[in-house]
C-alpha cells in the first residue's frame, strides 16, 4: 500500500480506500459521538450565550471524530461497551477543538479557514475565540471527571485516565509540542526536532485517546502496554500523513490551504526527510501499530483498520 | 469596620489591619504553598523550556496565594492536615494564573503591568503567552487528578472535587464571566449584570477553592453546605473590594494602573451602585460569610479572619 502518488478523485471524500467493514464501524461510532455531542450542547442561553455558541460552532464544524472513535474502539477491544467511555470520547474532541481554535489565532498560524469554514476568530472575534478555546479545555476536563460517575467505571480508573489526559494536554504534551513547533518556524530543524514536535503536538492526544479508552474499558496491564505502543505509533503516523497531505492534498479535500507548511517553513517530515522517506516511515509505522495489537486477536480488528484508514485518508 | 476612606500609608503593604493571629497563619500557609510550587517547578529543560519558563514567570510573580490558602483553611476547618490538599491548592493558583495571563492579552485587557511586573506577553510574546496560559490550565487539572493519589483522599472525593473545579473554571464559571465582562465593556450595564460577572469571573473559583478544600478534607454534608455559602459570599466580597480598590487604590499598592476600570467603562459595583453602596454591600457580605461559619465553631476562625482580610486588604 502506498500513499498518494496515484490519481485520485477530486471530490473531497474522506472515505476512499477505507478497509471493508470499517466504514460501517466508523459511521455507527461517529453517530454515537455526534448524538452525545448534541446532548452536551443544548441551545445556549443566558448572558454568556455567545461564548457557548462559539464553542459549539467549532465543535460542530465537521471533524472526522477520529479521537473519540479511538477511545471507543480501544474500550471495545477490551470488551467494554461504547457507552462506558462516551464522556472521555467527547473530552478528546473538546480538547482537540480547543487546540485548533487557538492554533488558528492571529498570533499563531493566523488561518482564515478550518475544515472549509471560517475559523472561530474570523466569526466571533479574537477575544471570544481565546475564551471559547479556554472554555472547551475546561469542559474537556469536566467530562474526564464525569467518567468517575459512569456505571462500570471505578473512580480510581477515572482519576488515572484524567491524569494521563492532563499530561497529554499540557506542557509535557500537546501544548509543549505547539510551543516548540511555533519556535521552530522559519528555522532549520532536524528530524529529531520534527519527531519531538509530532510526538507532542499531535501524538500525545492520539495516544491518550487510545490509552484512556483502555483504562476506562478495564484493560489488563498487558492490554494497556499494547495500547500504549499502538497509540504512540498511530500518533506519529497520523501527523506524518497530515504532513504528506499538506504537500500533496488539494484545498478542497483538506478544507484548508495546502502547501501552507512549505510557505511557512513548518517543521514537517517531508521537509526534513523528503517525501519518499516520509511515506516509507508511514508504512512501517502502520506495520508496528498492527503488530502491537496482536494480543487482542480479532477484538483488535477495528483498531488495526483505523490505523490503515489514518494512512490512506485523503483529508 | 469601613473600607478605604481614612488616610492610609502609601507603602503598598498588603498586611495592614490584618486580624491578629491571621498574619502568622497566612505566612505559614503561604510558605507551604510556595514550597510546593518550587517542587512543582524544577529548572525547565528540553525544547519546550521557554514555555515552562513563561509559565513559571507568572506563577512566581508574587501573588498573595489567597486561593490556595483558602483550600488549606477549608480543609483544616474540617480537621484535615494541609498536606492532604496541597495539589488542589496549587491547582487553584495555576488556574488563577492562567486566567490572568489570558486576561492581560492584547485582545483582552491589553495590560502591560501585572503585580508590578511586565505582563507575560510583554516578556515572552503573545504566542507563548497564550500557550503558557493553556499549559497552566492543563497543569491545574493534572494537579486536581493527583488529589486522587494523596494518602487519605478517596478517588471518589478527588473525582467530585475535580468536577466542581472544572465547572467553576469553564463556560458556566470563570470563562463565562470573562466573556460577559468583555462583552459588557463600554456598554450600559445594571447591577444584575455586575453580579453575574463577579459571581462567575472571580466568585466561581474562590467558591471552588473553599468547597474543594472541604470535599478533600472530608467535610460532612452540613459542613459542605456551610462552605458553599461562605465561599459564595467571599467570592462576591473579593471582587467588590477589587472594584473599590481600583477606584481608590494607588498604583504602587495595586501593582497595576488604578482607575483603569473607569477609563474602560468596566462593569463594576462602584460604577452601577456608587462607592458608598458598594462598601455597605461588602460589609454585609463579610457578616454573611462569618455567619455561615458558625457550625465550625473555633475551627472556622481562620476562614472568618481570611474574609476580614479580603475586606481590609489594600492591594
């Protein structure tokens, strides 16, 4: 399997070359997530209505919901029902959405478009966009705490998952990656810098989604180690594919300007290692992610398919 | 007891008219908090060192540590040792500090000075300041999760405290208050708007500090209700005094430009109700806060003294 070089339709469809069976898996889980999201956001009222509206705008701007689906898939691989991890699944999407809003701010990437729609600050102004991001982060942690009230989840497991989630979100995780990414802009960086940035900026939350799903789903210690390896490889894979798509994808499919990383001299894998090496690296990461799932047997099928989907996605 | 009209020294001292006994109480608790802070921040290294440095800069810029001391005082009123609630105490200071950094941003209040020092974005630039705030919020929630690992605290209590903390931090708490405050700027607002803004922007976290201290300190349900009332009154008192100081205080004592609320037409109590009414309201809130503490008997002494300190502080 290779990424990208063959001709592909210009339709913006994200489901091309989805492993058989995965499409219905994705659709049912995505529906669960979207229904839970709808329940979490009733029509905002009160003096702060505009803030809630801004938060909702970005949450519902049409993401692929990969992180929440990973939480669910990891829990299901451990034999737990999706319902047990819905608050954690939403928490991942809330945190991811806040990071996108802040990432798009004028003082960061200064992007006008996200998922094909005007960015939050373009619609609500910079101040409300900062606060909407702040509010989404707080709500993400509220949801993580709510795990402790879900039937079948022990408070101790909820505490452990919340700790892991906070590590992944903070300065030793996602925020640290964003800071280093920003500081690296326009400077010469090596492959080790790129790995650091990717592992922290994107990888930490992907890995946390998988491992938190496992913890809350009652993973054995062996299953947890397997999920840690899988999640780490998947996180790096995810970002490398994103870099490749930024070089090769088209604006319609990505919902944002492509080639923008090159213009900004962003630290990316294709930039430091070249496109062919980046693609080889992605292939081998998929193999490692799949290998990590062996202890799960057939139960790990959807997680393996998800990794393949991450590699072959077009947006 | 009245606030402010009599002549007072221009020394910037924050300890004038501190109730007898409170000064040593404050000093020992503040030392506990500062030592825990120092342990939480070892010299930052690695690619994200500048981000950690920016976080540390604002954390150590010399706050009065009132929120963490409230956590400790509430736990102690319930008979628990300070050590049991140190992570929660730090969490309050981390969250408060993040809110100050974001509040000072050019797109918010655009302040150059905070606690007499250059604001975070003046030293580290806007991008790192946004990320330092984001990182401090994540760390605050990590610390709240860490409560669940403290000896003597049940994971269930840690989950409950984290939920309450997240509510107070998010769009239905502090962030909601900040959004409404910002939207109200320059517009005509009534007393009910000011109460909403104060109760959310400042009050929510003050109340959360008190109630979380109680939950983690093993409060009975009666004690918890008492702390909720005390915390709510104290939060409003705190902000009204801040408003009064903004009108009457001097720049040296406050560490920021005074009178700035008037220039910006900020929604404040003195602005909507007049200075004398604001002072009467503050006095009656102190009375209500003290009354709420009756079930604690002598154990509630420091909390009562803290409320008086909040009313009589000069900065």
